[in-house]
């Protein structure tokens, strides 16, 4: 099967908190680790792998996996993050390596 990548940049004032929580929660199943030093981590989900990195005012996510599994991988990672950040109304919008939109989790706040 063809491997591909999908990325999302999630705006938040607390990227480290949510990144650590996401990695610790999902990493319990098949593996994962959070580094306090680098403010980043990784998660294994089936045949996929997710990299989680903190940036200024955002959490950066990168999922690598089989193209046929990408929507499911995006959904698992995004859904959990949105649930953890419900108070902050986090929105996760994935973009595939070829530039096409992936899935979306959460809803944008109304003005």
C-alpha cells in the first residue's frame, strides 16, 4: 500500500499541555513517548505514526501511514485532541501531502 503524510497545525495557548496529554493517552495502547526537553513526542497507531510538536501558540501534528488508513488515523488523533481541548474549542484541520484537504475535527467558534 502507498504511504503518505497528513499534517495539521492546531492553534492553542497551551500546546505543551495538550501535546503531552495526547501522547500519554494514545501512547498507552501501542507505544508513544513525550519529551519535556524538546516539547515533542510520538505515538504509534497501528501501522501509522504520529509526531506531535509544540510551536509558539500552536500544536503541530504529522501523521504518517498507509493512504487507505489516513482518514481513520487523522480522526483518532484529531478526535482525542478536540475532546481534551473542548474548553478551548480546538479545531483540527488535516492537509494531505498532495495538498488536498483531509478530515476535520471540532468546530470553529462562531463570532
